[in-house]
C-alpha cells in the first residue's frame, strides 16, 4: 500500500476487493486519502461516448499538518500535488489548461477547474 492505513470492504465490491483508507481518516482537517489496489490506471478501456478531456494535474491545498505522513506519500502519485496553504482548495487542470478557460467555484465550493 502506498501509505499506512486500513482496509475497508464495502458490500458492493466482491472480497477481497476493497479500499485502502489512509491512517489519517479520523482527522477531518486533512484530505481523505484512499487507494484501490485492484485498479490498474495504465489500462484504458474503450469508451465510445467518453469525454476526451484528460486530467493533467490535481493540486490540493490544505492548512492541515500531515499527522500520519499519509499526505506526503500520497503526493508522490503521478499528476498530484499537495501543498500547504491557509484554506482548503482543489485545483483540477484538464488538458494542460490548453483552452485557457477557468471556472472558480469559491466561495460556494473550494474548487477551481482549468481546461
């Protein structure tokens, strides 16, 4: 597993397929990190009606401290950055922000989309 944590086995996944949930899950101030060990992100499945946009980068800003080291390890994932800041914020960048468009959903939601 990429970080310390515990196994969660939901009823809708056949055993032993389940989530690996970060050890920081009890800390509401930190982002919840989870991992699907049975998923292979490198294998694309054909989807004829799929939106052609791809996620280029996800940047998570959080005022929390990494109490269990989970965030530091999660930040090593491809296309994910986690940084310290005064407020919670998630920025999702699609197609390397090729069109130059941005939608900022604050203050209703701490989210910025760039495509």
